């Protein structure tokens, strides 16, 4: 499912987003908010596969329309 508004679009994360997401999660200001160390690319892919297998969460990339639909972050819904 994809959600779109006037300024942003939420699209499901895809395997091709792994490097970008790992880069974001490795930024110091983001890494301090994580429950553990920032993941490697392989760890992220493994986590995503397991998370989606359970079927109780949705993960999206936030894309900003004003910047040419540029990915600017992620958001997740869990325990749904």
C-alpha cells in the first residue's frame, strides 16, 4: 500500500533501499536513538525479511514531493 499527500508520499520499503536506510541509521544523531548499534546492510536485509514474514508491521520510506520525490526518512508501524 502507498499513501500520498500534498507534500509527502509513503511507499513501502524495498530491498533496493537497504544501503540508504543503513546510511541514515549510521548517522550519529539517528544512531543514538536506536536500541542497538546501527545495522550493516546484511543485518538490515535479514531484519526486514524476518519482520515482513511475521506480518504484523508495515515499513515505509518517506518521499518529499517538493524535492522531486526524494527519500528523506522512514516510518514504521508495528504490532498491527
